[in-house]
C-alpha cells in the first residue's frame, strides 16, 4: 500500500495574517521603548553636563580662593589684601561691602510683621572670633551683570522696601580674576568673560544641516570663533563659613543653571515669606516649616509660585544669635543676624487654591537642616548660641536651576581644619 504525504506546500492567507498581526504587536512593544530610551539618554546627558559644569566650577573656585588667601610663599595674606583680590569675600562679614550707596542695608533693627520680636541689626560687621556660621554670599557674575535692576545686582531676588528690609535678602557679588597685567578684573564686565568663566562650553551648536559653524564668524573678526559653543549650562558659587572664626575656610555649593540667559536678559527670581514692602510675614501668613522635616508649607496670594516637582528651592530663613558672657545663660553681650542658604529639591507639591491665592505643601528630598549648635568663642569667656523663638522664615526660588552640588568645605591650605 502506497502512503501519500499530506504536507502542504504553502501557508493559508489566514495564517499569514495571524503571523503578521503577532509580529506587529511585538514591533509596537519594541517601538514603545524608544521614547523611554530617548528620555533616559536625555537625562543621562543632562546629568553628565551638570556634573562636568560643577567640577569645572569647583576647580575654578579653589583657584580663586587660594589666589586670594595665599601669598607667594604659601602663607596667609592679611585680610585687607584678601578683600582687595576678591571683594566678595568681605560680604561674608558685612553685606554692605561693595554695595553702591543708596542700596545698602540700613543699620536699623526691624520687627517682622506679627512676630513681636526685634531682628538684630543686619549690617553689623561680625566679629572674626564667632564660632557660628557667617552670612551667605552668592558669587554670581552673570547675575551681577544681567539682573534687571541694581537692587537685584546686589541682592538675590531683588531688594524691596529698602533700608532695614534688605536684611531679608542674600548678598550677590562679582568675582575677580587675575588678568595678564596682574590687575584683578571683574568677570561680569564682558559677555565673553562671563561665558568663559561661568559656563560649560564643551558642546557645539549645530545648524539645520548638521554643521557646527558659527554664522557670525568671519576670518580675523575678534571675539568670534569658527565653532559656536552651546553654553546651555552656567553656574554661580554660594559660599558661607561654617565657623566664622576659621577665616580661610568656606562651605561651597555650586548652583548649576540650564538655559539661564548669560549675555542679554535677566533670570527670574522669587522670594516668599516677605511682604511687598520687604517686611517679614508671620509664619501663618507666609512660610512655615520645622527643622528636620521634609515638608514646607507656603501660603501665597496672587500668582501661583513657580514650584513643581524637580524645582530647587532655597531656604533663606534667618535667625538670631546671642553672645553671652561667662556662660550660655550669662549676660547678653551682643546679638547677630544669621541666615541659611541651603538648597532642596522638590519631590512633590500638594496644593489648595482659593480665589485670591492658595496653600502649598512642598515635599523636599532631604530634611531641612537644624540650627547650629552653641559654643564657646575661642580666646574669650563668651558663648554664642541661637536665640530661642527668634526665627524668620524666607524661601527663595531661582528659575532654571537644574542641579545644586554641595562641594563641602574649601580651605586655602587644602585640608579643612577640624
């Protein structure tokens, strides 16, 4: 008996269509991964650029700091020479240093609205023996050059109200660099200098046909180069001594901006917890938080604050430090105004709005830092400590901040003192 084969020589149309359908589902699933990969690649490139910018800024600041503090023999310069080489350092002790007359902080005390407590005089020159932190200073040549008014040139988020009300704000100052003729020059003076010192110029800007050429370049033209650099990332240096008596050491935070204008227009900055005339608001009407907490509550009126997930906010709250004689509870010798300048990344925002404003519960990535510990002032029988119940809470938001890097304590001698 002869057996016949039943093998078919081809597939039916139905089977072909089913196979194509299954393959299409697989391809769709694969294609869905491409946008995710693109987003991850974009984030990786951003992380790489910001880290590179912060590393450059760190190296530059170490050079500026040592250039100011160390002489040719490796010893310390007198502070008068330090303040000549880098005038911004003087603002760590006296925020009026380097400010144009008419925009200085008055020597009067101020009472925060609804707080019932007097704020210490904001511009008293601090003793160099204090073991508490100094005032913060934002070294920001781009901001010095481009903020819209001279108030904003000297003070982060601008000065409103004038006089004693300026005590609410953090000083902004320029940075000098040693020119070829040996005379220090301000970085803020020229756009090219600002880009050179305060931005990341490792990327090219490409045109529509894939070329990196600079359309403004012509052979022999000064100030232009054949290749146009992108310059999306620029930065400033937030500095503050952790112990004001260790003069040649400072804590450094590198603030990296993405797409902040560096040559033409101002960056937007906002301050909360302060009324329109510059007076501090009571916590229930402005800003409220607790040390070591991850939640900041902001009550606002008018326009919604530009705060969302991923935004960086700065705790610029102030507190009073009292110097006592003989013991922590001894007679009062003097009082000093202190201020935080700590950055926190927002991870979530819960909001309730009203017809005239709203309330934000802002969750931050890391807990708010506590107040500094009290201690004895070296070489004296006096003690300095935080004054209970004397805090005034202030929040500052600067547009286009993409990352903040805490670089720790920078010393003129390389190794920080214990």
